[in-house]
């Protein structure tokens, strides 16, 4: 089979790999949708060679794509019947840990006490191909009401937004400021609005701000068009500031603003990977009793809960997607995504 790989320096290589065969405890998925995530750009843009993003590097080219969704095509030995069946519609939790430590056993394989063994699409073969092999324990059922595209989104971007909103304890009476309206930020806007919260969406892209409005944002702010982002948010919240905020931009300036824009006793959450932030601890945090949270993706349990919530409430996650691609269009797809002005893209292998 042919797979899309990231050799670095904004290049795409198409590499032929053998069709995978499941071993004990494993399954092979026939991929129906493989989403494009903002963190893919870190691998795509890596300078001088493939990027492992801080994980143990692979020994050769790795198939990209960490938002897998499809059907079970083959099952190895020692897989219980209630864990996987041929033809089952599934998402995949894109990490592999030891499987038995307290983190893995509660569905948090990315927090494995022994260290993450594999991140699919980064250090292990991912979903930008026809087939993908993974442990059966990493599968999460896809509700019949949801499309494969929606399942791909939930497998990282939308699931990450869900996990962050859960950690914030978002409630219907809250106002939340969401910095960055890429795939994760737009997902957070859509979910927060569906939960009844008032969303203030921030981005420097007019196209992404328009998408945020379509997905339920009550207010939009372009930080490049104002000298006082905090003041603008306070003007929309009776002078008090937002109840909570979420930064999905990874911008140092936005991260600081995400903390400073919340009211006394407010909460701020960071989900954007990498980079840094500078805060004045006393006025920004201590003397306002502000809680600062880091949130890294979600558990298998959280992924299933997110999918069920979306299905039960009829949230149209498919509206996140502006582009659908074939694998042989990967060069064009990532060149467009690299501009960070459009909505979400997905491959249909």
C-alpha cells in the first residue's frame, strides 16, 4: 500500500509499504477517513529531517495521520469478541503505552508510566494510507449516527477540544474566550456553543472568524485589529472578564491574554503544543485566584463520551471540514493547510 510521509522541510513523500498483518492483540483497520490536525504541521515543517515531536524516533519513514477512523478489516489472535469484530465502525486512540499501568488501564495511554511506546502518525504508522495496524485496546466504537469524517475529527482535534472543556468545567451560564480558530479552536467553539455557553472567538484570519460565527460564536475578535484584547473581552462581559478561556493558538501573546482575560476565580486552559509564555505571576494568577490548566488530548473513555454527546445532540461536526482530499492530493492539501487560514481537511483513502 502507498502511504504519505513527512520527510521534513515542508515536503511530502509517497512511500510503498507492505499491507499490514495483525499480530496477537492487534487489528488492521481499513481507513475511511484520516483527518488533518494542526500538530501535523510541526512534522510537515520540521527542519532537516523527520520530526519525532519529543517522542522516541522511529527507525525509518512513518506513515502520517493521527486522526484515524474506519472499519476493522482483520483481527489477530487473543482479541476478545467484545473488543473488535470485522466490519465494526471504529475510531482509534492514537497512542500505545504499556497497557497495564494506572494510566493505560484508565484509557490514558499517552500518559503511560513506562513512557509512550508509540504515537501513531508520528513514531508509528498512522492513517494516511489504506490500512493501519494497531492494538485492539486502542479502538473506540463510532456511533452509527456519525460519519467517518466526524469520527476522524473526534479522534484528535474535536476530542482534544472536548477534553479541555471538560477540564474547565464549562457550564451553560459561562462566557468562554477561545484563542485560535484552527481545527481545535473551531471544535471548541462548536462544542461550547452547543453546551449553551457564550463564546468569544479570537483569530487573525477573517475566514476562520467567519467559520467560528457559523459554528456558534456569539462574538468574534481579531487581535491584530485592536490594541486592547483584554479590554475588548471585558467590554463583552460587563467589565468582569470571561469565566474561562482556552488557548489553541500556541502564540505566547495569546497565551498571556488567555490568562489575563478571565475574571477573578476564572480558569484558563492551554491545549496548543510547544512554545512558551511569560506571565506576571502575582497580578495575573495569585491575586485573582486564577486556575491555569494544561490539557493533553483525552482518554479512550473521554473519546467515547465525546462521540456519544455529539451523536445524541445532533452536533454537525462535519461542518468543520472545508476540504476533502484523496491521498494523491497530499502535496496540495498540506500546502493549503500550511497557510492556516482554511477550515479542517480530511483524506479519504
